[in-house]
């Protein structure tokens, strides 16, 4: 069973190309794998109780290249998100918000084969 992972937003800013970059610090639960975070739906709650949802689009290179090891070691991860239902009248996810991600967890590599990274296209 995968436990609920909780983060605290320690910084948030608009991304250089699209979306919003959230700098997250692990508060509770196991450090998730990048694979489980990519595409995950996050629930963010402000200190005032305002709730917003966002989808993880990727991992910016702002703080260096993300890896499963760096998340486990530091408890921090930067994610690029697209906020659901964003509009001018809505608050954007900001520092001090609490973020939860259900269904994400550590990479369970035991007993699994490594992904095949060979190019399947051939020229000929």
C-alpha cells in the first residue's frame, strides 16, 4: 500500500516557458520517485484553507537535475505544474501551502526489469 505523501511549498514562481514552478519540501510519507510524480495530480491547500489542484508536467533544471536519489537525500524537489481551473480570479499556489499527492511513492525496482531505452526506429 502506498502512503500519502505530503509536501510544504517553500517557494513558487511562474515558469520561464509555461506553468508554475513549485519548490517542495517533503513533510510526511516516503520520498516519491520521479516516475510516480510525473503526471500526478496534486492537491494544494493554503494556510487559509483554500484548495487548488495542479498536475505535475515535469521537473525544471533550476535547482539542478532531479533524481530519485536527490529526493531521498534532501527531501526536496522542484516541479513544474499546470494549475487546474486557473483564472484571473483564482489564487495561485504559493509558498507555505501544503501539497498532498495520493498514489505516489518510491520506485519499487525489486523484481522489475529495467526499461528498454533502445531506439525502436530504424533507418533503412
